[in-house]
C-alpha cells in the first residue's frame, strides 16, 4: 500500500520525463539506422554498423542524463519542504529512501524497453548476420544498467549528501581539474590520465558510460 | 497515567547563534498544551526534535512512551502533525494527497476525511500548490484529524489564517479533542487563541523553557503590584519576581508570578505595604514573563 503510493507519486512526477526519454530511446536506433542506412545506400549491415557508431555515444549520454534527472527531480520536491513530509510519516527514513529508490528504478526500465523495441524494429529492416541478432538485447541491457548507475549515483549523492551534494560534486570536479593543471605543471600529466583510466576503463566503476556502446569498439 | 510527552535536559545547537538548552517539559496525557513563545524562540525546533526529525545533542525525549528519535516511526503512527508551513506535495491534488497520506496510517478514517473535506469546502481535484494559505491549513488539519491520532502536534496551525478559517480550524480541533480525548500540543505566538483552548502552558524564549504551568495559574498567578517601601532584597520570597521598576521615591511596581493573597504578609514582615494588586491579561502576563526571563538571564551573564 505504502509502496504503491510512493510508486504512484513517482510516476506522476516523472511521467513526462520517462515518456520523453522513452521516445528518444525508441527513436534513436530507428532514426540512426535509417539515416546511416540511407547514406550507406540501403538497409545494409554497413548502415547498421554506422548507425550504431552514431547511436552508441548518444545512448550513453541519454542514459546518464535520464538517470541523473530521474533521481534529482523527486528529491527536489521533497527538498522544497525540507523533507518534513517524509520525515513526519510513520516509516523509518531508510525505508522511505529505499522505496523511493526502487520506485524510480522501476520507471527507468521504460526507456530501456523502448530502446529494445526500437532496436528490434530497426533490425526488422535489415538482413543481419545471425551472430549479431542478440546485439539489441545487450544494447538495451547496457542502456538500462548505465541509466541505473547514473540514477544510483545521483540518488545517493542527493539523499546522503543532502544540500551538500551539489557543492560536493562541483568541488570534486574542480579538484580533479586543478589537480590536472598542477600535475601538468609538474610534468606528471600521466598520473591524471591514469586516474581517469582507473574510473573510465573496464573494470572501473564508470566504464559503462564510455566503453562498449558501439557495435565495433576500437 | 503516563505523560504523552516527556522531555528531559534536551540540548541542541545550530551554529553559534542558536541553541536549545536544558529543556525539560512534561505534557500530561489528555492535556491541551499551549506552547508559547516569540518568533525564533525555538518552538519549531523543539517540535522537530520531539518528532525525531532532527537528533538531539543531549537529553531524552519520550513521546507516547516511545523513545525519540530511535522509535520515532512508532510514535509518528499515533501522532497527527500539522507543521508551520505546507509540507504536502504541491503537484498532487487534494484527493491524491488524501490517498497518499492514508496509505501510511492504519487507523485513517476515510469517512471522517470526506466529512472534513466537505466541511472545509476543499475541492477534490484542486492541486495542493494552488490552494490558498487557509485551504492549505485546512487540508493539513483535515489529514491530521483523519488519522485518529492520540496526540496532535500543531505548529502554528492558524498563523496567517483569516478569522473565519481560524475559527473553522479551531472548532474542528475542539470537536476532535472532545470526541477522542486526544492530547494536543499546540505551538503559537497568538496568546489569546491559546487562552481559549489550552489547559497547560509552556513558554519558550531564546531556546529555553522559561515557564510551564497550568493555564489557570498562568491566567491568575501573574500580578502587577504597587509596593510602598519595597524591600531591597527578595530573599525567601514566596513568589517569583519577574520585574521591578521604581515609580516614585517610595513606590515600586513589581510583576510577580505565583501570587496568592496571603503573600501580603511577606511584604508586611519586610516593612513594606502593597497599595494595589492588578490583574494582567494573558498577553501582558506573557510579555512580563519574557521580560523577567530576559532580565534574569542578563543578570546571570
């Protein structure tokens, strides 16, 4: 009952966002492949590959953005009243936060499903080698996990960091950039690149945003 | 019978400027407890501490026999809370807010909610963000009353409401208390409003509870005395001296708390004479209490 209401409010608050991202996710493969296929001279596997070169990074960006916004918006509504309402409900804070998190995570599946449907639809126009037939499912799953990671990070920062979340994030970013400049002055720029690799390359925690989106990653 | 709220040696601090200090308070079960104090005296902070929304630095809080903040969710299941400002989600309608709210309360009374919604003339499809201040106040009160709570904690529930809405809200509250025998903790700086409905009073100032007494005592126990040949010392006085002011060479004006007619003898023994005893209305009593507390705290400093 409680969770149903939390899910319902989450749906009401973010439905426009969810539908918008779902539409984008659906159109990405269809539009991307059509565009590339027409440039490559028909619905060919080459067009399909080129389409993915375009769609892949865009999908990573949309996953990141949707995850961040889907966590930030409901939080901002609670935050507007200093979280007085959830804190006054007869439910522990961890329980409330968990239910809010799960409700948002469920809704995140909608753009991923839309992406899968878009991929399958786009596939139906092209004669692909059998070995590539499973790719759309993997692509949609990757999109879902990337969205979930961005959502979890944003959610954790907002709910655990509270009003300090934005300054913390900004501070970390500035510290990273300043460190880069200092290291460059000291002739140690390789260290920053190593740190970036540590986070952005497999098995780094944010590798999913960077790697493996294109059909052929080189 | 246990107390509905029991706070001992509560302490809390926000930065260097504001602190709740050594706050001890007892709200008897079934009482309507008026929590008075000027703006910024710490009333809302005390309420938030009491409901487990912020953790205390020191001291103990028990609400409906539940230790706070550890078991605040258990206590909150039995408490109807109306905060100072609208806390509900602005992008839900009145009907959606009711549905959301009732999901969290086992004893939520749908029929009562519907009755109060009609009585308060709240439209079901109206967005909460579009409600006027009075309507928002009525919606929060309606939700709190529909929970069938044993304890109502109301933080300035009528502040900023027009007299008609204020009367509607207060009469719904009084009816509820009559029928449910609930305890009410009502914070306000509107002294006359408290006078009408409360049977206990606690007065906050500068983060301290400076007085806690039955309303009857508050109403009749604070007097302004015109004293002739007033004694310099007030050792062993049977009352609390809130303030004294020189009127003429011989006469002084004293404001005292806990006054009883037989206390004239104390003045006679000290060689003084009381020329006049004036009743203070509740607002004057409140102001004098605050003045006395501030003078005393400056003397201590």
